C-alpha cells in the first residue's frame, strides 16, 4: 500500500529558481564568515606599500614625540645651567609671571575696581525702581499708616463730654481705689487675720501633745486588795532572798 508513496517521495524535484531557495541562498551568503572576510583576505594577499614620508606615519611620529616624556623635558634639560641673573626682579620674566599670577589670585585686587566704583553710582530721582521703592516705603511706613485724629475742642459742659468723663472715672484704677487711700501708711497687726487663725487651727490639729494624753498625766489610784496585786505580792515574797 505504501510502496507507491515511498517511490514517489524519492522522485521529488525542487526548482532551483524558486523564491524560497533564492532567499535561503541569500541568507546563507549574508551569514557566511567566509564571504564576510573575503575582501579583507584578498587585500592582504596583495600586500601594501607604506612610505616613510606618508602622512599617517608623520602624524604618528609627531604624536609619539609629543607624548614622549623625554621630548617634553628636553628644552628644560638644555636650559639647565644657562640661567643668567637679572638686575631686578621686575625684569625677570619668571618672577614677573609669578607676581602677575599672585595679583590675579588676590581677592583684594580682584575687587578693587568694584569697591572704587561702588560710591560713584548716580541714580536719577525719577527712575522707575526709585519710585517703586518710595511707594513701598510709604505703604510700610508706620508714620503714614497711623493718621492721628484732629484735636477737637469741646465745651466742658457738653453732655457727651460729661458722659465720657463719668465713663473714664468708672474705668480708672485710681478712682476705683480712691476709697482705700486713707488706709495707706496705717499700721496693721496680723493677730486675728484669716491666715493667722487658719495657721493656728492647723497647728492645733497637728500638735501631738494635744492629740495624745500622756499616761503619767492621768489620775489613777490602784486597789491594794485586787487579785492581781495580791498575786504579785505573793510572788515577790516567794522570790525574795530575804
């Protein structure tokens, strides 16, 4: 039953120009490492000719000389021992350069021009900022904020003046305490005051002598013929050495 199918499977032929086959070949060429480095390998086989005066060679040599520590210090090494003194410090280029650097780093000299020009600023009186500052000063000024009322002159016999005086007298502390002025300077004894009486009562309550009565203060007469007294006398006679 499957013999014909198995024979048919072996006879399948795919056309080489189908889209799938072409796409697979293109992908294989793209991912192939051999094709990727083929141009570089062919260039290496041809060899190269690099002259000593080529621009890249000169650039590399110049960079190497700049980066070389020996070339960097070559001028300094040549100048050692050839220094000639100057007649003054101002004529010495290195000392002048150091003084210039110190002057640039000096904060006082840095702000000298600013400090000299601070007191030479002239602002016109009608400038917008000056007018705004004046308006702001008027708004926050306590003098202009408090407008004192006019000093009116009233007749002393007016009803409102009399009423105001009576109200002031009622509210015045001097008038309120005027009935106690006759007591000022009079001596006063504390005996009989509320605080003194309260202290005495508290002392009496806390007094242990008044709270407890001593036994020796009680009037007591013992009975001579009581059983306890007779028993005590008998025991004393029995224990007596005499």
